[in-house]
C-alpha cells in the first residue's frame, strides 16, 4: 500500500491542516489492512488528538459516520469503503483516489463566493466592473507551504497580482521555500515571524508574506506588535519600500538575531523581560 505517511507533507497537502481529519487518517492508516468500526475510529481519533495536544471543537457535534459516508474531506483523496452491516459495519483505508484533486482539498462554490464577495482585488484594489480585471481565489500562504482552505487564508486577487505573487514565490530557492514552510509550522507566532525573517535572509521579505506566516496557525490581528516584541529577545531588522504594480510594498530585512530561542514559551519569556524592564525603570532614582 503506497499511501502518504500520517502528518507528513503529502498527507497535509491532500487533507489540509485539519486536526480531526488528519487524526482520522492516521488512525485508519495505522489499522491497515483491517477496518475499524465508527466507535473505534472515534475513540482512537480523540486519543490521537490528545496525544498530539490538539483539539477538535464541539466533539458532541462530530458525526464520524457522516464524514466517512459523504463526499468531501478524506474521501476527496482516499478510497475508504464501508463494509459489513450493523455493529460490524467497518471502514477500511484502501488507497488513493485516481481522480483525487491535484492541489489538495478543493474550494466549494459557497466558499468561493464568500471570498470574492467584495468584488475587488485585495492587493491593487481594482474591480471587474470598473477595470475589467478577472478575480481569482488565492491562498495567502501557498498550499505547498502548508496553507489551507480556511477563510482566513483566502483572498481575492486579480490575474496580474496573482501572477506577480506566483512569480515571487517561484523565485525563491528550494531551501528558502522549505524554511518558510517550516516557519509556518511553529505554534508560537513570535517563532513563525522570526523564522520567516531568517528564512529570507539576507534578502528582504514582503510584509504581506510575513503577516500570512504569522497567522498560519492562529490569526494574528496585530502581528506587527508580535514582530516588535522580538526586540526584547535581541532581534533587529530594518524596513524598505519598493514600488510595484499599482502599490508600494513594504519589506523587512533581518539585521541580527540571537542564537537559540529561549526555553519554554516564547511569549511568556517576552512578557517576563518586558515586566522586568518596566520594574527597573520604576526603581531608577529620578535625576536631580
């Protein structure tokens, strides 16, 4: 059986960054060639999520039987037939679908309509009605860098801006691309930002790419604040502006950074340093 390794890059590309479905796939993969009942799949899936310290919101609302019977989800990419009846009805992972989507999980019509609802390019602001442009659904963080089909990772881009973005990504070497994809996988937003800056070094990185990587695992409304907070750990960078198609783009380039990340939670360590510095300033005697 030639199937992607659970949680590997190919599995994530086909399934998306969906903890519940990735865990379900891992459970069926590990049970091959035997099948599992719905109860067994559910119990092992939540055990897997617990081991990985991941959660699936609303456990009581999850219908595993429906997820495995209906199209979409795992069945977009894998053959998982149901066999038997009653309490002996089991599901077994057979193989990859020959007609599986090439780019991973597909965007349905409802989601596409939602992304394009404003009818305006997110980068240059042009519209089909006023400027005759064609809008596309774009992944802010590319799928091959770990980007998913969640609404926060999707935007409307005109053909010109979309092509320009693709050219930018394709201009990156394999090592740089792999390093940014790795940066997007960290749990800490500070580490995602810092590692993305390091991945592009010594070249500058566009702030919209940095913002996207910062929000890869959880949306960061004030990602620039997270970026500034890295200065507490000894990180320094400079910014530059470049005029592009229809807009001026801001780039960050890394100047220096400390060797290893601090042990434990990075955000907690930054808050500790900030608190200590504030306390030291309050203790400093007033100048006479």
